[in-house]
C-alpha cells in the first residue's frame, strides 16, 4: 500500500470514529508503530489531526478564505430546489441522526479587557491594573455552552483576514466544538470588543465593532445545508447581519429543523422572523422591548409572553435572572425557579442558558426539562470568571440532583 493511500485510509477511519490508537493502526496496516507515528505526525503538521498520548484525534473544522460565489440563483430559488430534492429519511436512519446535533450561526468577537481603578476622563491616559485578550461573541459562547452540555455542535461564523482570524481558528480548534466553518471577509476585520472594567464598583464600559460578523452572505448560508440538514436544532442570535440570520432560519424551517432565537442584542428586526421561530428566549429587557410591556415580575412577564406569542413565536421563554425563567407554550405557563449560585461573573449567563437549552432540546428533552437543565447550567456558569468559561455536563447533573 502506498504511503498516501495509507494516510487517506487513516483519515477515513478517523472520520468515522474520531480518534484512534497507534497500536490499532499498526495492526490494521501491518506496519511498525514508528511508521504510524510518522503518518500521524505528518497529518498533524497538515492540521488534519491532533496528536494525543498513544494516538490521534480528528480535527473537524474549516477556515474558508474564499467567498462562495458558485451560484447565480436567488435564495428563493435555492429554497425551492431544496424542498424539491428533500427526501424522507427512513425510520431506521432517523435514530442515527437524532443524536443531539446543534447548528449555531453566530458571532465571533475578540474581547480585549482592561481592569482600571476608575474610568478615564476625556483625553486622559490611565495605567491598567491588568488586561486580558480572549474569545467572545454570543454565537461562539453559545456554541461552547452547547458543546459542554453534550451536544455535537457545528458552529458557523465569519472573521476578517487579520491576526485575530488565526486566534479565532486556534480557539475553536482547541475547543470541544465538534466542527466549524469560519468564513473570511475581504473587507472587514474580525469583530472585537474593547472593555473597561472599573475596580471601584465593577461597572464596565464596552465598545463593540461587529466587523466581519455583519458580512455573511446568502451563498455562505446555503453552503451549510449539509450540516444544517443533520441538525435537530438551529440556534441564532442577532449579532450578525439580519438578512443572513433570517435566511438561515427560513432554510432550517424548510428542512424541518427546530429554530431557537435568542433576540440579543435587541433589534426590531426580530419582529420580521417570528413565523420561523419555534422557541424565542428573551431576557426581561428584550421581552419588554418585543412586547411593549415592561417586565418587572412574573405577572408582567406572563402578559409580555402572551404578547410575544401573538407575534408568531410558537413557544416563549423569558429568562429573569434570580427569578428563574417563565415558559409559555401558547396554552399554559410554567415557572422554572433559578438555582442558587455564588455569583462571580454574570456576563455569559444568557449565553450559557441558551447553549445548554439548545443542547438539551436537541437530545429530546421537553421544553420544561430543557429549561430546567439550562437554568442549572447557567447557575454554574456565573460561578466562573469569563463569558466563555462554561461548566461540564457532569457538573450540571450533580447540581440537578442537589435540588
């Protein structure tokens, strides 16, 4: 067997099983372990696998530096073609597909955080007490949360052609996210956030530049059809350009994939896509803006949920921090109490809830079960510093058992 043929077969094995041991491959191909190690080292050099003790793990990702232009069709025509070609999956195959697959289209930002004694005045320079540079963006945070909660996640985002694009690629490659596509913009830089945190009172000042997040094209949306068609859930937010977000929701709807919309940061654009939303998950502020009813307690949350459902969303979950979450399915309400937590950093609480809720929903849990799981997950997330620092599934199970 030729060297390239053997390496292709190794990749084929990894594509099916994700990981493999050197001793197993040596026995399969009847070569020495040193030969297999050489094969795996070369595949790792090419960025196709990650070496681990005694073997290797497949890296499932794609950094797409070229925009997709191989179509002259409008999005409407593509949807019609998809509907025409869609075939019913045999019952025996459905069980293999329904394994908790979540597709997330969302933002990736680089967060630059400076801790200062106080906020600088106009024209003033201050020496920071410390600074960090880390991954952020609602899409990336929620994809991480869903992965930690046990789902097989495919994440889709867009970055620039700058030093931060490599940062994004390296972060996602080393994460537990199963696979991802990172498109690259020819004109805009990677999204970023400049954050000052005052040590006087913990308040922050944030300036966000969305950059490449706002440039996802319809062709790039259509290109993720293979991954989306295998998903149980699509999770989206409002940090990308709205036409791409709307179109991926329409595409998911045509494929029979459940759509969860986290309407954050709030935009009136959300009102245009309610017909494609299975579950919408606003917080109190977003629910107030969507409904026109100020949410201050459970009673006002119920009125707001009814108003939001009347806009077209099939199910509404209003997250209310320490007051828990309120579910409205169009017929009845259910209140999910919050889990007690020793709060350290609440920045990523909403992202933690949404990612965990998507994962639990994809695994087949009811809305109430999934929301309870997500509440426990979020309570653990706020006990950690950093918006992208998510807990593990086993920790959530323990917290659920404690209640």
